[in-house]
């Protein structure tokens, strides 16, 4: 302490963070609203955070993958999910499971735009998977398109059969005349 100093000074600053708190609350309400909507849909949805842990899965997701209602409660890692569906034989057949898991996890980190692929399940079902960036990580939608593919295939077969029949009749008709 210097007694020759006759004045003292205080340094400090105040920052009004009311706007930030309001924006944070608004974002949470917005996010909760989205989760409520996703929860009510028949399409299977899940959200994986940046640590590759589940933060959300709707009832349709749990049903599609035959998972217990409390599966998401402990925020399991995506690898736990892959291990489980492999044990249930609902994971597409892969020759190198460890490499598959690594690729799946790397896909989360590299995702910058929506990606879509098909998963061919050993029991004959086909799932359409759509992955997209989400503020908390990645959102994934799964849709069982087995019936739609079967209907499209049947339509193609009917069209092909009609075309071949018509062609055969024309060919035969031209030979008779």
C-alpha cells in the first residue's frame, strides 16, 4: 500500500446479457417444439450429438429398430446402437464390422449437407436413411420403403410383360401376313 496515493480507482465493466439469455431461451423453445413434432411423426428420427451419442429418438425410431423405450435415456454412443442392431440381425450385412463402425462415425464428422442412402436389412426390408447436420450434431431419418419398392418393381414387371406380349403378338402377326 502506497500512502502517497490520495485517490483510489476501481476498474470494471458491466455487460447486459439480457438479450443473450432471451435468445438462448428462444432457441430452447424452438428446439423443444421441433422435438415435440418429431416425436409425433410415424417416420423414425434420432439425433446424435457431436460426441456421437444419442440425444433423441422418437417412438417410431425405437419401434423400427426394436429397441426398448429407455434406450435413449442414458445417451448411448452410436457404436452401442450398431452393436445392438448387429446382434438383432437388423444391421445390413458387412464383411468388416469394425471398419463399418469407423466409417459410420467418420460420416458424422464429415457431414456438411444432407446425405441419403439405402440400408438393405437381412430380413428383406429396405430402409431409406437421410442424415443432415443439426445444431447439436446430426439428425437422421429412417423410412421403411420395402412396400414402395415392391410396388414399383411389380409395376415395372407388369409393364415389361405387357410390352413383351404386345411385341410377340406383332411379331407373330407380321409373320402370318
